[in-house]
């Protein structure tokens, strides 16, 4: 058996072992065809079956209502930062944005050229240590949507409760996609890069209300139009064949685990183990995030000094607990514990944190 480490990378990241092994077993000769899936036409029967199953799994695992289209697009979540306003703000209405940190800032910056944008709440004032309450959102008239980042991957904060506003929500769910059920009636569109909870990098999963996809600004290049992708079943051009294939395997694994409800309770349990390790450390480990906004996907923490953080990361590496370094923009430590991170990996990290603390009291 291959020896696997505990990989706490923020994305690309740990995927279910069963998905990797199945893909490996089928890789060179796909179902007796004498060629690999990635060597076949995307219009052939093998890939079309893979594609249809992937769409069906997205719908069933995430409970996507029939009046939404499921799109597999290229350009990652980043292209969606621009595609959302390009498509939705053509009629002069405004986009409200919650500035919750690094990724929200990216969405705001990329939306500005395509419509009137405003910040409905600015987390800069609190150092991005929490998400806003609904009552704190300052909405303007003629707002088409409120854009939120459901989980800020770098800051380690998330919306525990969805904002209550009078306009549809658009959410960048890159780092907590399919980690909990969502109230679809409140959303017009959700999107995210696949490379955390869903599969390999190279694809965004966009789920958009059918009438929203079609009621768009048509004065843009064809690839950028949701209606064209929706009408062509994400086969307007050559789709990201390999990411779609692996996503299908990841979602099958998720379904076997009990779906998004199971992912949600597992995530809360796994994150709880780490937050307890932090909170019960007499201040040795510190989480810079407000308790009410703590992410259950990206657990960020600090040690008493940067020297101790360096030592912690070096020793963790030796213990095969990898990629715990915080994002270069904020420093510290970060454990990304997406859907496929086993509970045992999280427990191993909590045990390591206790051991490190007792032998490095400073
Ligand atoms: N939004 C969030 C919340 C992210 O975590 C990331 C990537 N880490 C992105 C957007 C950008 O995604 P991509 O690299 O797929 O463009």
C-alpha cells in the first residue's frame, strides 16, 4: 500500500483515496477502450457518460433544484470574479459586496470594470477577524445581488449563518463547496474552484439559476456568457475532461459517506478537535478569528513567537503533517481540513500540537 501523509494543503489538497485509486486503475485503458479517457473525444460515448454522471451527482449530492444549471467552466474561481458582474450587471444595477478578506477583495477588484460596485460591509475595520451580521450590511437601492465569500480560505472565517437581505445572494464557495447544505431559494448563483472539496485544479463549478443565466449582458465574448454554456451543456468548447472525471469520483465518495449533511457534521467534529486543542492550550496556541465566524475548513492559529512557529512547522513536517504554514500574506499556521481529510489526520495534528506545546514551552 502507498504510504500517505497527512496533507493540510489549502488547495489543491487531500482527495479521497478511493477516487485516486479508481482513477489510477482506469487511467491507461479506460473501460477496455484501449485508450485513456483523456485521449478520447469529449463528444464520444465514454466521456458523455462521465459528464452526465458528474452533473447528476452534483445535483443529487448538493440538492440542486431543477431550475438551476450546473456548469463546468475553466478559469477557476478567479474568472467568475469577472464573469458574474459581466453577465449580471449589464442593466445598470449595482453589485453589493461583502469585503471579508483576500478573496472578497479579488472579487471586488475584478467586478469594478463591469458595473457599479459597492462594499456593503468592510471587514478591514476588524482585521478580517469575522463575518458580518445581517443587520450590519448597508445595502443600496437598485442592487442586483449581494456577493459573499462563504469561507475565506486565508483568513479562516466563514458565514455560519447566511445573510438575510432582500436581494439574491451570489457566493464564492471555493473553500467550502458542498461542505453543508445551502438554502437554494436565497441564491442566484454559486461558484468555486474545484481544487479543494471537489477534485483536481483546472475547473470552476458554477451553479446558476436558469433564468439568471439567460437574462444576461450579451455584449461580451461567447466564452464569458453563462447562457451559451448552459445551452450547450458545458460543451460549448472542449470541457475540462479530467477534472470532470475525477469530480465524479469524489462526489460518489461523498454520496457513500452520506452526502453534504454528513460532510457538515464531520467538518464540525474535525474542526472542533483543533479548536479545542487551541482553546485548551492556556493561550499557547491562539486563533485570531472571532468564535462566531470560525471556519470549519481552514483552521488558522498562531504560536507565542514566530521562532516557535518555524520550529512547529519543521517538526510537523518530520511527523508527516504537511503544509501547515499559513498563507504568506498573514503568516502563522493554517490547517486546511476539507471534506476528504480523515478524522485521523486531524487527531494526529491535535496530538502533535499537545506534544509540541509540552516540549517547547519557551
Ligand atoms: N476564492 C477563494 C475563496 C479561494 O480560496 C480561491 C483559491 N484559493 C479562489 C477564489 C481563487 O480560485 P482559483 O485559483 O480557482 O481561481
